C-alpha cells in the first residue's frame, strides 16, 4: 500500500511540473509532499513491524511467578542432592 503513495506522489509532482496554473501547481506540490510523507511513514511502520517480536510470546506475571517458583524448587532440590558428575 505504501508504494501506491509513492506512485501517486510522483504523479502529483508530474502534474505540478506540467501545469501552467500557479494555483494547481501549489496544490499538486502540497499533495505530492503529503503523499511522500505518507509513503515514508508506511515504509517506517513496516520496518518497525518486521523487527518487533511476537506479542504472543510475552509471559504474563502469573506465568512468570510460576516459573520462578519452579526454578527455586529445582535449586532447593539441587542443594540437597550431591553434585552431578560431568
């Protein structure tokens, strides 16, 4: 979708350069600038989305507490047992 903004911005710039009317040129240049900014924001948003992690992998506080309790129980069990031979 963001590439469509770029193509429309190029078309608006072409209209601005081809027209003889000053008012149409100003409007076309403003539209081209707005579409160029929209294209840039779309590209940045897609880049940020591709770098972000999966939100479903985030651990909720209850699960984090349960995992900590399991780790503490394992540590307590290992303290009482002889060290494992490597």
